[in-house]
């Protein structure tokens, strides 16, 4: 019989809060927001998984291969909130752990149309599914999106005779909600983009560029403005019971960035 080193006793009496695997590359099947109630759309995305469990003080190590085994049993399913919960319970059971953690990071593409020419192109967003199961089997799921936007400085516009400086910015939203409810990636991304000075597009013709330039100029916002506008929309969403909002503007006239953050349990 081959010796199981991981199950050997460890005498240092130190439990480890999280131990596992990360950057596990895997195709992930997720559900897109349907255009109508009849058509259910699924898509396979390239994802990286991060999986961990707590390790009791008396175990020398965890069984790393079991993480991959569990992941492979779910990779062909269209993952929803409840599926993430099932994976976490499997991780706790098969690894004899009190708590478990799972995160999928992936690129999500959406079709966008230029504001004036209406030309179609794909826009890419960094998204994540994150789940955790604590010692008391309480489950929390989080949906995360990182949305690039444009902001234009209100102060620059006010004090300048001509023009105003603007910058590309990154708006990160992390929201939690009950498993009996659902929030689409598309809707969360739309919430973020609606709070910008102007949206960002991957394809613009001259008439589109004119539009987005003038749109940002007529809608100047500090990072504080964007954060507050997002908070208002998230507070109005009855499905959401938790959120984190983080905003970073990559300044065009400074050697530093502007940054703001807000967190709330509803």
C-alpha cells in the first residue's frame, strides 16, 4: 500500500485557514441572459479556478488532486449560483474540511453597437463567480464585474477655456444576493456603464468618436460622482444584499491615479 503522507499527523498544532490550488485553467459553461423567455443561451468561456479549504491542525496536508477531480465533474454543467454551492459542499466533504472557497475568473464578451454608426463589435469584460462556505455551512455567492469606462474631470472643465482632461477608468462591482434570486452579468455591466461620463466601445467611426467626446464633456464626473451614482442604483436593487464598489481613474495629467471605494451590507 502506498503511504498517504497528507493524512499523517502534524504535531505543530496550527490549523491553516485556506489551502488549495489556483490558476487551474478550465473551459467553463455559463448561461447568458436570454433575449426572450423561450431561448436559453449557453456559452463556454476560458476560466481560471482558485479552490481552497480549511485544514485542521492535525493533518499534515490536503489532497490537491481531489480539487481537480471535483472540478472535472462539474465542468460540463451550466454553472449557476446553486452549482457553485454544490461544488463547495463536495469540497468540504471530500477534503474533510470545515470551510471551502471557490472563485472562477473569466473573460466575458458582449456585443456592443457604436452609438451613431451602429456598427457591431465585441466588448470584453473581466468577470468572476466567487463562492464561500463557512464553518456553519452558511453559503455566500458573489458576482464580480470589471467595467472600463470614461470619466471627464468636472474641475478641468470648469476652469479651462478650451476642453477638459478625461481618462479611461476601471469600475469594479462585487455584489451578493440570495440563491433563490438571480442577477445577470449583462445587467450588472449595464449598471456600471450607465454611471460613467461615457461608455467605452471597441469600434468607433468618426461620427461615433464625436458623440462619445461630446457625451463625456456634457457629463463630467469625479471618481466620487461615479461611486455615488453606482451606490444609488445598487441600493435600489432589492435583489442585492451586499456590494463592494471600487473605482480607479487612470489619470491623464498626473503621475498617479484617482481612487474611491464603497462597501455595504443591506
